[in-house]
């Protein structure tokens, strides 16, 4: 039995299938974990949703910002972005089943046996992992509720950029979703920055990667995607960055948890 973790698919189904064939992935025996953003700018977002849904309990994914945006578009709350290739999903006969399934997925997942914690973007420095898990459970319940469309509408916006005990319920929801699905860099006091998306080499001096501001002695292993410009590189121990920019012409990367081996497959430019 092996546990495989794969970075952001963004509709790149053929690359996923290539990696799974290379390692001999067997759903009855192995587990597949995915860092979110199953959909968006690649050629087969519909196929990615169908593939992961069909794996049932063998697959675990977390929600990414593009997944949430798809739900908002499908709910009539936002227009599709020009670069997104989600029209096949919106026209599919199984659209309702796929979107319902997607809405049930967590923002944060913890592996019961191995202990690692996976989110799409990371864990903000203001929170312990337990606090992040508690906040994620509250937000997930809202996204799965009968009033989920209101919550999808409320999630948009960059404020608040920090966590405070006096935040209202909707502010807590927005911060939770932003932190777990959109975060890259933070100010020294832990406030989130949503403007800079490139590599660390040219990052403003006053901004720091979220993982550099955490006390890693207190953390379980953390797995995330989202930040393609990192190219899977993170020097902090116990932090596993897996978005290697498949949709941008980079590669799709798979990590075997038991062995620590990483396998990547090259990708053409899709976006």
C-alpha cells in the first residue's frame, strides 16, 4: 500500500494518468491525495473531476481557489475568467453530481496514519494547525449547507488580512478561505499579502513566505500546492511544496509519502 500526493492538476488529466501509470497506482490498495485546484486552465477539467470522483475513498482532495471559483460561477455569482476552461463542466449531463461532490470536499485534510496535514495554500502563521483545522471545519460546514451560495458570495475580498478574535462570522469565513486557498506571502506580523505571486527571488523585502514565519517544531508535516513559482522548492523541514506549474509548461509532480521519492512528468504549456 502506498500513499501518493500530487500537486495542482488544473485540468491536466493526461499528465495525471501518466504519473499514476508510472507508479502502478491501484485504487484498491493505494491512496491518492491531491492539493486542490483540480480544475481551471488545463484542457480537461471535466475529466479531472470525473476521474477523482470515480476513485471514491481511494482519493482525497482539498478545495483550491479555482475549485471554489468554479462553484461560484456555477451558482451564477461570478462570470468565468477568460483563461478558465470550465464550460464543459457547466454543460455536462453530470454537472449537478460533480459540483455537489466538489462542494463536499474539505479545505484541510489530515492523514490518520501518517499524520501529515494538507491544504491548498498552507497554514497561516497566526494559527496552530489545530486552530486551522477548527476554522476549516466551520467554513466547510457553511459551504456544504443549504445557504452555500451566500457563503460563496461572501468569500470574495482581501479583507480581513489577519485573524482577530473580534472578527464577525463572515469575516472569519473569508479569512479562513483566503488563508487556506490563496496565501503565499505574509507581512512580518502575519498579515496576508495577495498581490505578489512570482518567485521568492524578487519578492519584496517586507514580505515572507508563510512557512518561514511558522514555528515548525510544533507542526506536523505540511503539504500544499498553489504556488507554482516555487517550482516545488521549500527548504523548511517538514514542508512539502507540490505545485510545479503543470498548466504553465512546468511539470506535474507526485510524492510517494512512504519513500519520499518525487516523480515528475513534463507538461506542455496549457494556459
